[in-house]
């Protein structure tokens, strides 16, 4: 059964990874998005994320349920609040019997999360404050 | 009818957590966005690129059967991940 | 600089993940292969892996170097010796500026590892012992 | 010339860590595999599907300039990961 979380606590990558381990799965693919310092010439100092609760959680469920229905396991966590450089903003993990599926579904989930889940990034760069990207 | 519209991100920073607007019965998403734009003409472009959610579901282009208890929200382009 | 290891010690997923974190990268994709219990009707009890040292390490370097030359970071570990169900056999991680690259390169590395790196699996199933797969 | 060939996996289990075989000067990979197959005809199929490595590099189809100090190995189909 999937595990989904959106909240201010730091993302514990190892604890989330452990939720994906299971004798029935041979391949685990995870994506972690961290706060990057440079985007071209723009230097980021920190990022604040906000979410529309609980719509964001409902949207994650809509993403995860069809993948789980194919027999995989899905774990997604998104952090909100104040994040510093290298802090984990998002974790998306898929455990599946076959690795090709795990890669495909993990990438689908992060791509779709970035389109369909009401979470916003307010980036404080050295030169300006920017919403989104 | 008069409705409250929840706002997020840059719209919330500019206009607060909700705005109250007057809309026709069974309004379209465009009509609701237009009513919010009238309050904040300087944010019109951002409002036009936002999506509407009713009861935490994105709406389609169809007219919306709004009840007074419905939760209406303007969703600016998301940027999670 | 890449980190590559082939050896009998258990794979510490969290320690390997930490090697991929860096302010210059925004996306980290990892693949972990674990010992799966069922493959169709065949039930696996345990797996022993062996390697041709140091040719296997040299082959990993040949895989990692071109990806690192594109500006990404590569971490690969493969365990040898005796592995039980759910034990991690392999970890492949790529940190890159853009997530699409990280997904593509991580999958390329595990696909190519499975073709070009002299490591062998001896699978003890409930009905028979099988080499390879 | 006489060479030692390192073996791995199922070949090592069946025949030990190395076998010594007689091969022509500048042998091809096929000739070396053929010489090992003569020692173990029952493993011929496995030997044929193996790749040859000299000094820990996979060989091509070209004739091999073997030195007596070269490390020659038969690599059965790999199955890591």
C-alpha cells in the first residue's frame, strides 16, 4: 500500500527507502529532488514551499493508485516550509518486479507531480525572490 | 451569487487567503477568474494562467453547479518537486 | 568524482545516497536491486554472487567515466558473497543538474552493468540451483 | 604455445580456477575457446557463449598477440545486478 506525505518535517530518505523493500520486488527506483545552488547565473539562497492541503494529498493519491494497481509500491513525500541548500524537497520511490517498470513509473510520478499537485516554490535567490521556476 | 475564492502562493501574498467576488449562477471557470481579475487588474495575467478547483478537484470548461458550501480555489501554476 | 565498490560487505543505501548529495545537483536517481523471492513459479531461497576482480571494477570505471564527464556524479556498489531475500545486490546512483538526465543515465548504467561487468549470480531456489537468469 | 585460462562461475565449479591448454601462436578467441572445449566437451555450449578477456579487457575477433605473461580468462554470460 502506498505511503504519501506532505509536511514540514525533513525528508528521511532512508526511512522512505525502507518502506519500498519487500521480497516480492526486485527493483527499487527513487528520485530525490534537492535544493540546488546554481541555476545558470542565478544563485539560490533558500526555498520556501507551500501546499494546498488536503488537495495536494488527494492529487498524490490519484497519481499513486493506478501505479499500485499494476502491482508496484509507491512512496512519495514532499517537504513544505523553509529549505536550505541540499535539503530534500521531494522523494518519489517505486518498487516493482521489473526494473524497467520501476524507472518508467518513477519518472512518470515526478513529472506528473510537477504538473498536477498544488505545491508552490518561493525561491529566494541572491538577486531576487522568484515564485515557481 | 457571492462566493469566496481561496488563493495560494503569489496570489495569496498579494491579496490574502481569500477574496469574495460576485459571479453569475452556474459560472464558468473563466467567469470566476474574470471576477477575481476585476479586484486585482495588475495580477490578471497570473490569474488567467491559474486553474480553478472546486472542492479540491480541478474543474473542466463546463459551467459549474456551485453550492454556497463549495470550496472554490484559484491554483496558480504549480512548482513543487 | 565517482565512487565504485564491489565487495562482500552489505550495501549501505543511505551512506551511498549521501555521496550523491551536492549543492550543484538538483536531481538524484537511484536504482537498487534486491533479492526477490518469486520469479514466476520459482521460489528463491538465497543467492551467491561472485566477481572477476579487478576486471569487474575496471569495467565499472569504463561505465562511470563518460557519465561523470557530462557533469554528473556516479555511485555504484555491487555486493558479492551470500545474500538473503531483500538483501541489496546492487546500488546505482546518478546525481545530475536535470532529472531527465539522471533517469536516463541511471537506467543506462544498470542495463550496461548487467551486460558488461563480470559478476555472476548463483541462485539457490527451492527446486534447483541456477546460474545466471 | 601453452597458456593458462582463468575460469569463473559454472565453468570454475566444473573445471577449477584455471585450465592449461595448447593453442596456436596469435590465436583467435574462437581457437582458445575450442581448446578449452576439448578438455570439457560436455561444457562446449557454455564455453561457446562465453567471452574471452586478455589482461582483463574483452577481446575482439582479431588474432591475439599473446605473451606468456598475459592473463587470459573465459567470461561466461554475466548475471550481476
